[in-house]
C-alpha cells in the first residue's frame, strides 16, 4: 500500500514523500492517522542532532482509527480509536504491533499518551528500588510537563517519599513546591533537563547506594564515573523500548481518565495535515511564546 509520509533527512526540515506500507501481520493492526504529536526528538532529528531514523521509524506519538486487524488480534476491533507508539505515525496509514497500542475512549489530543507513558516509565523503572527503601528523598531536576507526570505517578503509589523539584517553569502546577537550590543529599536524582549536568554534582547524592536516572537527551557530560562507583550508585536510562512500556501506556490512559493527571495545557496547538504541517515543525523548533507541544491532525 503506497501512502504519504512526512520525514526528515536531518537537514533542518521535514518533507513529504511516499512510503510502501507493508501488509499487517497476524498480531498487528492497521491504523489510519488522526493525530501525531511533534516530539522534541523529532525536532532534534530534523536538526541533525541524531539519526536520522529510517523512514519506517519516523513519528511515534500516534493516535488513530483502526481500519484493519490481524487474525490473532483480540483486544481491539475495526473502528476503535487507539493511541500508539508504533512508527511511522507521520504516515497516513501505518501498522502497530500488539505491544505498541492501547484502545482509548475518543480521538482527543489528551489521549496521545506516548509522552505521558514516558513519564510513568521513569517511575516504574526504579519502583523495585524505591519499594526496598524505608524512605526515599527524591530530587527531580526540571519542572516541565514530564516532571509533572513523574511527580503525579510517584504520589499515586503512596510510597514513603519526599520529592523536591528543581526548576522555574510550570509554576501554576507546582505552586510553592519548586526549589532553586537542592536541599542536602538525595537517595534518588531524576534528571529531566537536557541543558545541564547537575545530576553529576556528587554533593547532591547520598554517600551509599544512590540512584541516578538520566531521562533527557544530553549532548554531552564531562564527569568522573569513579565517584559514582565509590558511592555504590545505580544508573538508569528509561526508554520506550522497555518491554513494560505497554503497561505504562495503559496506565497513562487510566491516569487521564480518572482526572488524576490533567494535561489540558500540554498540547498547545493542532496543525492541519493538509495546510499547516510545515508550521508544526517550525513551531516545534522555534518554540514561540506560550508553546508547549504541538500535534499534526489529519482531516477528511
């Protein structure tokens, strides 16, 4: 099946091309794109900071209509709306494997759940470690949307934890919970910013058995890992390639449906696939005032 696809070669722009979509396998579904989020990693790829990925892997924050199901698929039907992390979600039609989609209630941008699931995945990656500790003092570096997801998920687990958030943005959500300077030493430091290396300021880590979580695409860090060795530190790099990410997608839907997580201010604007898709990538790159995250929407 020949379909249109937005893609980049890392030369500062996205362009439209054609891609041959393979037939669905027995455990896959075929998705007609409705909305696709413009992720920061897409912008980095466009600017040549990494990649570019192959055509069949461009665009991963999908929301679409199920138009075909493989013979072994039992959890959704033609006509269902699904959130996907399958690629390429910048295509008009694409396939998603069994662990790459979840059925959602409606075609609303709040159900583009892949970025929400990324925040949940951070917490679930270290959950076993947290449960083994009687009490954990946690520092989150960064106060953007992903931080709010991490914080909300931590609080939903009712663990014995205290959480400090280092940052300046999103004050409406954080109110007086933001700090400008770390307070002492921490059991766990979760770094969600790509423009600093505070996580490697060893004065903020406990002397024995701290946990360091890197969940931002840093361009480079100079440090001495021997210091982490002597602290008996653990390091984690959460990824959507985690086999448990499918659970995180389901959990994201539950948090949104329950009202525990409010993402009304996350998706700033939808861009028409026919006339505005280039503007979607331009705004994602230049981030005009008031911009948080945009998505491309397919119209009839």
